[in-house]
């Protein structure tokens, strides 16, 4: 009987530990982010090829912490559904249609990410790290102050 009780307590403790082990602040290591760039018209040839309404989107792998994008990799243009949950790689036929009908060249288009996503998060992150290090180093200095008797 005591073994069963002990085992139940251990399982309950582990379940509570796993449930409370969630991070208190958002960490994204790595996350795929899809950003819509352009809505394509419903009568587009691309819609017919894919079989559903899609948007031109940009997908990248993002590393971030506290809503700050620290690093972005693997950026490319894709076609995404309306909810931006599913994406389709752009093949050569779709790239040709985008270039001819929509004046958008997938191969030469620039990175559409904002300044904040590209470099702003890095700047803020490194400034915060520098302030933490500086605060930690300056707090270790002790001042020798002699007490005065009144």
C-alpha cells in the first residue's frame, strides 16, 4: 500500500513539475515565420495551379527572445494560403507567371523584412546584454568608507 502511495506522489510531483516548467517569457529557437507580401487576385493563373486562393509571402527561420528578432535565416518567397498556416514552394512555372503577370521577380526581389526584424532586435539585445554585464561588474566594486562618530 505504501509503495502505491509513494508511486502516486512521485507521479503527481513529476506532472506538476512538467506543467510548471513553461518559460515565463517567449523564446523562439527556431521558429518559421510567414509574412504576407502581396494578395494575388482570385482569377490569377497561380490560383488555378495551386487549387486554392494563395498570397505571395516571405518565409524565414527566426531566432528570437522577448518579441525581439535576434537572427533571421533561410528567407525565401513562397505562396501561402489565406490563414498563413500552409505554404507552397514556388516552382519555375509559378515564378514565370509572377514575373509576367504581377511584375514580381522572385529571384531578384529584396528581403522584405523591416528594420526591426533585420537589425533592430540585434541592437536592443546587445545593448541589454552590455547593460547587464556593466551592472554586474560595477556592483562587485566595494567602497571602503570609514564610519564617523558623532
